């Protein structure tokens, strides 16, 4: 099983651990324990991979993209573009500043 690196994990991989109570099929649990000596670590790795996949699906969703664009447009209308003060130095002379 591949390990997700700290940088591309999408979460703080060094955060402290939290005990949780989950319910799993007994037979599945018994079988899984035969494949790993660190079931918590395996589940954490699988959960992180699943989360990245779900985030990728969400980010590729056209409706989600429209919402993000609308949010940025609303922000621009209210506050202006956040990089304008730095971009002015790079704009052609004939453009409005």
C-alpha cells in the first residue's frame, strides 16, 4: 500500500491522534488484522486516500466550480482583486491602473 506524503496528504499528518469509537464487521476486522500489524495506520492511510479522491471528485464537479467562481467574483466586486496592488507593476503602460 502506498503511503501518502505529508505534503500531499491534504491534512496535518503530524497532528495528535484521537481515539474514536467505530463499529466494524467482526469477520472483516479479524481478516484485516491478519494483513497488517498496524490496523489504525492502515485505516488512516485508506481514509486519507479516500478523502483525496472525494476532494478531487468535488473539485472536478462543474456545479462546485461554478460556486467557487461565483464566490471569487463576489469577493472581487466587494474587495477588488487581491493581487492588483502587486500586478500594477507588470501591466502594460497603456492599461488603466
